[in-house]
């Protein structure tokens, strides 16, 4: 009888423990679901908030109120990073809008910084998607080429170096394509060649040689006047 009562007591304890485990699991599952629901609701709210900020920023840009638009866009960027993390493609639209306003203000240093951030994001997010990566890097390349073409900020060498690096990365992507675009490869190779040629021309040794030649030319001109 003692054994029987002992067995019944042990069985009751086991069953009770089992029910407690189930109850605990249900409790934590409910809590987890509640947290997930709250998190999802928070993300939706933040996304709607960011969309509203973008609409306001675009309106301000249309009115040429770029200082105000930049302030709104910076808040939108910070909110997006806090909500979705430092690496999310939702940042691209905000960054493009920021660049547009900084270009309007001719704040070229800031434009350069934002394009560097774009290149970093494209490289991080689309490392496995060569088509999207190429599209993004092409956009950033265009900034450096335009900065050189119009001499926007007197930073020739940094722009040449970045352009060459981007051309090389894009060339590698073009060569890895299932059906390589021969013309595109040739254009990228030409871009690399031009960038490297101008970098050599901007080097100290080249400038010293150029100054010597100019000095000799001036001396010859002066001697011919005698």
C-alpha cells in the first residue's frame, strides 16, 4: 500500500509539473506573440511616419525650401535606421532626396559624403545582386565624373581615385555577367584608363616636370626677344 500511495503521489506530482510546464510555455508564447505584435505595429507606425516625412520633404523641395527639407529628411533617415537597422534599402530614397537638396545648395562636400554612404550601402546590401549593385555604383560614379567635369569642389585627385575604384568594381561585375556586354566592358576600361592618366598628370613628379618645361619654354621665349 505504501508503494501504491508513493506511486500515486509521484504520478500526481509529475502530472502537476507537466501542467505547470505547459502553462509556462503558453504564458511565454503569449508574451512572445504580444511582443511580436507590438513590434510589428511599431514598425508599421514608424514606416507610415517616415512616408509622411518624405512627402513633406518633397513638398518643401518643390518650393525650394531645401534647408527645411534637409532637416526633415535627416529625421526620416534617423528614424529608418532606428527602426529597420543601419542597412536597409528604405534609406536609398531618403539619401537620394538629401543629395538633391544638397546639390541645390551647392554643398559639394556633403554631396560627396552622402554618395560615399550610398556606395557603402549598395555594396553591403547587394553584394549578391550584381544588377542592383551595378545600378547603384553607376549612380555614384556619375557624381564623381560630374564633379570632375565641372570642377565643383577643387578635389580632382580624390574624385579621380574614387572614379577609378568604382570603374574597376563595375568592370569586375560586367565580366562576371552570364552574357558579358562587350561595349560596356570597353567603356569601363576606357574610364579606368582616363582616370589613371589624369592621376599621373596630377602627381607631384609630373607637375615638377611640367614646371621645368614651362620654365625652359619661358627662358627660350625671353632669349628669342634679345
